[in-house]
C-alpha cells in the first residue's frame, strides 16, 4: 500500500509540474529555470501591472499575467553585511503598505554563498489575493530583488513552480566573485 501511495505522489508531482527551461536574465547576470510557457512581459503590460514610476528591470509571466517572476536590479548600493538592515526596512515598508497581509516568513538566510532576505506574504488586490515571494540579494555592490507573484486562484497550480525557480538561481562564473 505504501508503495502505491509513493508512486501516486511521484506521478502527481510529475504531472502537476510545469515544463521549465534554464534562462539567462538581466543580460546574463543570473540563470534560473523558468516555465517554458512564460514570456518576457511587454512594456505595455509592464506599465499596467506596475503603474509606478519604477517598474522591475525584467518580468516574465504566463499569458494572462496572473503569474509572474520579476527581476529588479536596483541602483541601491549594498554590501552583504547590510542585508539585515535592508530587510528590516523592506519588511517594515510592506507591513505599512499592506497592513492586512498574511505573512508566511520574513527572514535573512544564507544562500548563494551570501546572506539574502526572503519575504513571503499574501497581499490583497482589487479582486483577489496575491501570493508573493521576494528575495533580496546583494549582487556586485547593488541590491537585486527577485519576486514571484501568483493570484490565489492560480496558486495551487503555480506556487511550487515558483518556489523551485528560486532554488535554481545561479550566478555564472564564481559565485563569490559575482556576488561581491
């Protein structure tokens, strides 16, 4: 019986997983596995989804934009030793902006050979909720923000795929050399 359950779980995971392919983003600064069905968001759709004056540098999404992964290589200077301070400021900013958000985690961890922050939260939107996972990574003296967003309706299908994308992030060449 246990063997049958294990086989079922393996097949369920296989068939629920989206096909992914390794892609280079931000002019080769990093690589990660993204769903093959994702395409780079057009400037027009960027302005709609991110109406502020500073949209992310690059965004990839499914066809209707309900699921996306965004890369924002900010101009903010940062050293790895400052990541906890930046995390505290970003977390406080999100808590003020979304006082009714449900937080799953907000931590500083060791990953990619350096300290990074991770925030995972569910935020309200006009007609749904958005599950957000945000990584803050010090990269070559600047802050790189990588965020995965999925609507509550699409979360069951896409959330694991988004989490796996973070686990596949690679920095071409030497990790230590590229992150500092």
